[in-house]
C-alpha cells in the first residue's frame, strides 16, 4: 500500500468530522481475497479479514481476534509493545536510514478523469513515489467512503501507538485540501465492491463472549542492555530471549 498516500489521508481524514452512523464496505484485494470494514464512530471499528479473523478498535484499544473451531482468542496489540521494538529500533539503525530522510516526498496529480465504483463517483489521481514509481488511486469526497477510510486509518494509527512504534510524517497538503479522502480504488491493490449501511448491534463491535485473551512474553526486558554489545554477544542474548519466549508460549 502506498505509504505517502496513507500518511496524507490520515491527516486529511482525522482533521475532518464524520457523522456517527454504521457503514460497512467490502474491498477486494489484488489476490482476490475480501476485506470488510465497518465503522460506527471513532471508538468502534471492525475489520473482518476472514470468517475466523477480524481486527477490532474499541475505545483506544486495538485487538486481533481469531477463532479456532468454537473458541475465540484475542490479543490486545499493546502486548506487542512487550517485544520492545520501539526501544530496540536504534540498535539496528544503519547510516543508510539518515539518507532516506533526505529523499523527495513524491507527488500527487489530478488526472482530470473520474471513475464510478460501487455506485460512488471519484477522481482519479496519479501518485508518484520518491523512487519514481507511479500508481493510480481513485478518491471520493462522499461521507460513506470517507468513514470507511477513516476507520482503517484510525485502527492503524491507534495500533501503532499501542505497540509503542513511531509513525511516518510527511503530509501531501494538496490532497488534504481537495477533500477527496475516501478510497474507492488503490491501483490493483484495493477495490471497493459493495457498501452496506444497515445498523449493527452493540455486540458486533465487542469481543465475542468467552474470548480468551492471549499475552506476549516481555522480550524487551529479556533483551535489556543490548546497546553497546558486540555482534556475538548480541546474538547470544537474542537466542536466549527467543528460547525464553518459546518456553512461555509452550506453557499456555
């Protein structure tokens, strides 16, 4: 998915106000799989990836939820923070990372064309990445689709925060000011195929009854003190951390 596009849409959509109402949309991905996004308000978003797997935003919490037979399990994505990925990022940074910050920011161009997808009319934009790669995106200003896109982006934004990771910056202001921030199509990666505006029950935006909560081993504390280690010692520390994590997982 185009990083610059999603970063810009995040800024544009989160600055806008969206009416509170249930709206669900089904998107097809390039591999022909389906993804359903349901949005009620900024505290209730659900993304169904299959009949046995969905992502849930409830309040400020974000979850991944899975079914194995008749049993549901879920993990609060804040558990990922226990891996210490945010704090460990600096250990593996290379000098090349600094060079990336100096690259251009890419561009958007209104092609002047329009497309109607799933009954919604949108503008076709050409997106040019920093490396020169080009793709198309079809955006609409209709509140239904803006709500769906808002739901996807809110889930991603809050998950990133909950996991203790950082978010990329860089805002294409020309796209934000256009007001066209609802995704109908993202090149061949994502295509809206249907929209449903029927009301969902309260249980739809909640963890299923009897859901077992999973936890993540605290790998971050296991690997504390890795800064300044040589590669041999670091490898030993990481192997020990992985061994401890596997032992904890077996005990469940």
